[in-house]
């Protein structure tokens, strides 16, 4: 799966969760790939399709993008896992992290809702 395909998949998850979703430009996105809005809350999402661990730079990017896009919250979503330094930086900056385990849980809960 390419980075753009992963971004589209994450956008679809948020659409299925009831968010209005906008994709930012592919280049010059200021650290935000997706803006998800629900009930007036604007969330900026950085999607990282990695084979290795996701480090501090992803967290730093969304922190910068939060101000740029005037967002209420920001998060990094990956198909991988985060370094301990990235987890610590995210906590210090109130950034939500979804690793592959959280992503699996979200996909499972959405598929269960669809089958009900």
C-alpha cells in the first residue's frame, strides 16, 4: 500500500465514524494529511505508512500543522508502531497516537457495526 492509499484508507475510516473529511495537498501539507470535522471539532491527522518505527518528526509535523490549519486536536496514525521518544513527545503536546493495534481495533469495531 502506498502512502497515498494509506491516507485514503484512514480518511475512509473517519468518514465511516461520521466525520466530514478533507484531504490536504499531497505536497506542502504542513504536516497534516487529513482534516476530519465532527460537531465543530477539527482534527488534523498525519498518516504514516511505515515498515519501521515512527519517530518524533511525525509528532513535530502535526504539532506545527495544528496551528497552521487552526485545529482543535491532532493525531498521527500508522500501520506500524511509535518510538518511545515519539510517545513521550506526543504526550507532552497532547497528540493522539494510533498504532497498528489501535487501527486494527477501529477497523474491527467498524466492521462489526456494518454487520449489525
